[in-house]
C-alpha cells in the first residue's frame, strides 16, 4: 500500500506524453496474443452484428404478424356484430310471429 493507506498505483511513474514505443519491434512476444485477441474481438463483433440483424428481422416479422392479427381480430369483431344483428332481427321476427299466431288462435277460438 502507498501513503495514507491507499493502494499503490500499478504504474509508479506517470505515462509519458506521446506515442508508446514497444521494445523489440516485430519480435515482440505478446504480438501474436494481441493479434489473436483482436481477431477474436472482430469475430465477436461480426457475430454480434449478424445477431442484431437477425433480431431486427424477427422484430419486423413480429410487427407484421401483430398487424395481421389486429386485422383478423377486427374482421372477427365485425362478423360477430353482423351475426348478433342477424340474431336480434331473427328473434324479433319470431316474437312478432308468435304474437300474430297467439292473436290468430285467440280469434279462432272465439
């Protein structure tokens, strides 16, 4: 630990301004690890992009499906209203016919 109970900095000297120089040039031992890491990062970024495009396509398909479901529901609702109207008209006609039949049977019995 450093003074005042704080953790000592990882690098005791502040970084120099300007570009860093890697000692060893092209023979730098960690270069292949860095290249592998960058290559892996590029692959993961490409995979993430593919997945994002696929997710977007699925989302678009879901929106299209939701619109179609909404249209079908509206048609079903209109069909139910027409059926209910027809049922009400039929019930009214049956009621009228029953009244006429009762009236005619009452007149015939007298």
